[in-house]
């Protein structure tokens, strides 16, 4: 396997031509992650409050700022105001006014929602697992792992890693390390499609067909907000509502 996994001290990446790139972390005097220089030279800086809670993340390329997140936390540590690129946003402002939701009496399960005038009902089984969403039925195994819905099927190994998925008739296979980190994605004939590189979490992906490196950039909640290529060009951007929907 031309791409490996190791702890993030100075995380190396070796491509098929034996060219090595390194991701370098820097820690502050308190032992907190202060910054990371990624494989492609992009940088990520982190800010913390006096309680050591993460309050800011800045991603930058050589050309300038990629995205800047600043969080104002309430007394319980919840994000009260999120500032993205100097634009303060209340979490409730991210919810489309055309959406409404109702919950069960204990307020821990969504029972119905109306989105753009279309009602959607949700039902659950005796173990609290989502059973139906509108006309879509979800199935789970005895270990409460999702095994299928619509035209999708999922298969797992003995420790709970998803090792195969069938989506729209297309099969993908997955290989993990001992810590459960996804390392390789292959097709039905075991031809490798992508390699994944981990250090402090997922860091980068390599397209096995083109040998191109792509770096992941995350917000404070762990959602991917952008991907950049080896030249630091932005290839994808993502935004989410308070429910984690893209």
C-alpha cells in the first residue's frame, strides 16, 4: 500500500513516485493544537478560551484566507453565535423558515416535519431506531447498525466497520486499520479507488486513478467545509444547517 497511517507528529505522505509530503502540527505551551501545516501547504490555526474550549478555526492557502470560524459559547459550552468570515450568525438563522418540526412528548424523537409545504412523517421501532421517513423504510441489524434503505445496502465486519456498501447497484468495499480508520476504498473487483490518510482524524484523500492528493478542511463541529488539491485550489465547498444537513 503506497499510502500509510501513523500518529500525527510529522505525518508523511508518499506517492507512487516516492515523493514525500509532510503535515506538521504545532502545539502551544498548554499542549493544545495551535496550528497544522497540511500536505499541500495550506494552514489551519486554532483558538481557545480560558477553559481550553475551541473557539476559532482559520483555514488559509498561500493566496489568503480560505474560511474563518469564530464561536461565542454560552455558559454550558454551546455555540451561541457562530461567526463565519466576519458574518455573525445565530444558529436559528440557519433554519429555513419554510421548515417546521414536531416531536414526541419526551422531545427526543422527531415525529413529523414540513419542508417547503411537503409533510414528512417519521416512525420508530421498539428500540428507538428510525423505521420510516415518509415512504422510505430503514432496516438495522441486531447490533443497531443500518443495513439498508431505498436502493442501498450496508455490510459490516465483526467489530462494526462498514466493509461493503451497495448504492444504486454499485458496490464499494472498504479497508480499515486497527483503530477503525478508513484507509482504502475499492470497487467490486477490488480495484482501489481512493486512499485515506489519518493523523489527528481524517486529513487527506488520494485518488488512486490520478494519484492526486486532496486535503480536507473542517469546522469546529467536525464537518467538512472544503477540500483543496495539491496546488491549494479549492475543489469543493460545503455548508450545513444546525441539523448537520449539507
